[in-house]
């Protein structure tokens, strides 16, 4: 049982396909840089993210993005290792993520690729 999550309240809900911390690139008019966020990729192909792991199941996600049809891949343009991007079909936004290792990046890319092509 996972406490503080919708899984504990709804045991028949499928477990998320991928979850964990990633650094998300911020490019607002005020803030620029990388922010550590807790990401949850659900079985329905939606990527949710929260400020902290403890917020999952307790707070509304900061954002929910549909990955079906998105463009996903490794990105070397920022000069940082383990960076990958996601460009959803809907909206005019690009997300840049940074994992802590090549293995972690591959885990996310594999899970996201399955959500892109259900």
C-alpha cells in the first residue's frame, strides 16, 4: 500500500507506469533555470508533476500534459548531460527534463515513448 496516493484509496487503479524526480527547465519571464519536480506518468498517457513527492495524491498537480502524439527525444543543445525534451501535440510548449543518470533518462524515455504511441 502506498500512503498519500490515490492507489491506497482505489486499489484497482493501475499503478503509474513511471514516477520519480526530474529537473524541469524553467523559462518564465522572471525565472530561468532548472527546478526539481516529482513526475508521475499515468497509464492513460498523462504526465502529472508536483512540487514534491509528498504532494502526489494530496494536492492538485502543477500541470498535466497529454503525451499521445508528442515528440520525445534526447536533447544535446543545452550542453547538459541526460537532458531530453517533450513537445506535446496540443499547446505550444516544449518541456526539457534532466535526469540524474543515463539509465534514469532511458527509463523515462521508454515509458514516455509508450504513452506517445498507445
